């Protein structure tokens, strides 16, 4: 059996101490904590999402098997999610004819979960506020069958170019791409009295959940960055809530484990808006949102948030919160 490649990067002592405390608060014992540190030093699996706008999961699987690839579909209710089990050469997935034709998107399973939780449909007006490179935008478009409307926004031209390229490759036709600072865009749309049925805020974050695919995060990690990001995320999420319809739903998600960027942001929203944190049903193991962190107590309903740890499902790490807007209370002063 081929030995699993391990990364040479090691966590900073401060990060290791913090992460151990987070895991303990989330019902981890010593064995589970050890499993976490073992798996974050191994590469992630080759997971992909079939683009049902162009091909069925059955036909794509058949094409792969004709190549000699071994394909696993781990979730019966989501046949579009696939794992390539056999070893591949570097870049082999991206160079394949099927990828170039837009038949599939290379996407980590945990990254697919925010859109699965949001459940966009053909009649929705949807905002993907931080959309590039387009994994979740293309996923939403497929679930909406290229109907309804999606505004996919990002704030940098190089990221917009990548987003537009992926939308074109995947045959997406129900998306308007915008280049704007997220808060500024929300404020403009609010003045125009434009409202969305559903919003995805997959916020820029410290990336603690991506250690397997981006081990340099071990080196880049620092607490000051987390504090800065937390302030930005609160303003971004609050701005998005202002343009969500009453009765509409918003997903706030990150690919980090830091409570300052997750539960603390959700608590900020609960303090300022009339919202409900909804329960989420996902096809893999999740853990509840934390009830407290470093002396800060969070509202009990924050337990409805989902934490995804790599050792639980052999994925990357993620945080997902589903928010339902109950009234317009708090819209005028939520970001002050």
C-alpha cells in the first residue's frame, strides 16, 4: 500500500493551543484531537461535483470508469458528488477532456455544503456576495436549472476573470457578474430597494479549515488577522441581511474554525436583527455551534450552526449557519 504523503508544515504553538480548546468545547476527547492533527497533515481526497447543466451523474461516472478511474458517490441523495478513489497524476483532473468541457467542477465536499443547505430553486433571486472562483455560483445555477437570477459579486478584477471563465465553461446563463466591494454593493442595492430571496455570504476568512489543501496556512496564521477578519465579516454579513427579503434565507459560511469568525459573527447578527438560526440537515457528520468562547456566551440557538471537522468525514473544515429573516427590525443601525 502506497504510503500517504505528509506535509512538513507544523502549527504555531498558539494555534495548536487554540484549536485543541475549540475541539474540547465541541465534544472532542484526546483520541479525536489526535485524529484532527493527523489528518490535517495529509492531502485531501479528489472530490468533484458533476455539472448537471451539461451531463448526468450516471453518464459522467460511465466516462470516468472508461478511463479506469474508480468513482465513489458517497451520498445517495446527492449523486452529483463524486470522489475519485484511485491515485491521479498532478493536474490530471484539470487536464481531462470532461473538465475542459465543463462536465464537472473540482470542488471539496465541505465547500458544496453551503449551497446544499441554502437550497436555491428556479424562482429565486440569489446573491452570491463573495463569489470567485465560482464553485458555489455554478453549483447554485445547476440546482436552479439555469433559471431564476443570480448576482455573483467579487471585488477584484483578477478574481472576476476566473469567475467569468468558470461560469462560461460550466454553461451558466442565469448569472450577472458584478465587481464591487461587498458592503458597498449591499448599500447600493438597499437604496434601490432591491431584495433577494436567498443570499450566500461565504466570507473571506483565515482559512483554518483548508490546512489539507493549503498547508501554508500553518505559516500564515496569526490571531491579529482573525480579529481583523471578524470585524470585516460582521459588517459584511449585516450589510447582506439588510437586502434579504423578510422570510428569505441567508447562509453565512467560512472555511475556518475560529469562533471569532463564526459564532461571534452570528451573535453579532442576533443582537441587531430579528432573525432565526435554522437547523440544517446535511449528508455528513456535523457538530453544533459553540455555546461559548473565551468568556463570551452565545445565544442557545447558535447550536443550530454546523461545524465540520476534517477527521469526522475526511474533508476540509467548514462552518455553516442558516439564517431566516423575520422582520426588517435593525436594518437602519445594524452596522454602526
